C-alpha cells in the first residue's frame, strides 16, 4: 500500500514546478450553521446552502446499529473565487466543509460531532483540493480520514496524511496518524506513523527508486488522550511536537 501511495504521488507531480507568484485573493468569510441534533437520515443533517459530499456507515460505538461519518460542503457561488490573472486554477472553490459523526438510534441518528477545522478550506490556487485522492472510510469499529497535499508551484513536497479515530463513549479519540511525504525533485521519501494506543512512533526515510528504507522507532511525544476536536487543522498538525498551535 505504501508503494502504491508513493507511486500515485509521483505520477500526480510529474509536471514541472514553477515559482509561486504572490497572489492576494479575497477569501469570503464563512458563518458555519449549527446542525440539527437528530435526523431521520444523513440528508437530514444537511443545512440549507450545503450539500452532502461524502457518506460512510458502520457501527462505531459497538451497539449493533450503523452510525454515520459525513462530509458536508457549502455550495455557495460567492465562495468560488476568480483567479483568472494568477497561477493555478482559474476558479478557486473555497467552499468549506464540516466533518460530521452521527450515532444510529432505534429511529434515525443523533449528532455526535460537527468539526469545522480538521478538513481546512482550500485557499491557495496552486494547491489541489485536500480531499482529491483522499476521503473517509469506516471499518473495524473505527474510521479514517485521508487528505493529500499537492502544489503545482512553490513546493516540491507532496504528502498523504491519514487520521484514524475510535469512538469511546461520547468521545472520538485519535488512535493513529500516518503521513507519507515524497520530494518530487529528489525522489526522497519520509514517513511518520504513530500508534497512540501503544505510544510508539515509527519514522522512515527512503527513495522512490528503492524498496529499502531506514526505520527508527521511538516513543511518541506525551500528549494524553487527544480527541478529534483537539487536533485543529489536519494539514498543519505535527505529531512529533509536544504541542501544536491552537
């Protein structure tokens, strides 16, 4: 799987990189709606002016009833910004997202989480949308969120980051973090994998031209139990730091 991810990253970044131009775009502010507490279906959690972008189902809290993990995205034309005079996409879709977890009940679903930060807005016209090549999956009583960073200008680095979460009562805890980075011009690869259940972290280095890699194991920085809401921006989170900026 790791080799497939690295290959996909390299293929995505074969185009030559040009220096990024300083472009100041006016990104419209967002007022996030408050979601309903209960709904009969996934669609019932979608407020006016938003759409259901992704939906996965599975039993997350072990009660034998399927739960929901959703991605909602605002659908406002004013958030599609004109960039016809700059580098990157001509029309930048900055519509924000909300990550939602809803627990299944005997009838319908109960809202357990609405998070506005983990999936950040796309605000740079030379950056791909973070969910291109990523998304949500539910399996084995946990769920994952994968996001990809790729820039057509300004950086040779690209990476895929995957968060793994587990429901514990009313809490949604971070139990795993994985990041694979490829430096397109050198072929260098770097990996970080943290198991928060065991408190162990694996750091790897290598190249895309070889299956061999160097691995170093160490204790993960002490954090205590971290919930999904405590992570903040999922593209800026650093698992090797004792603290991340809030």
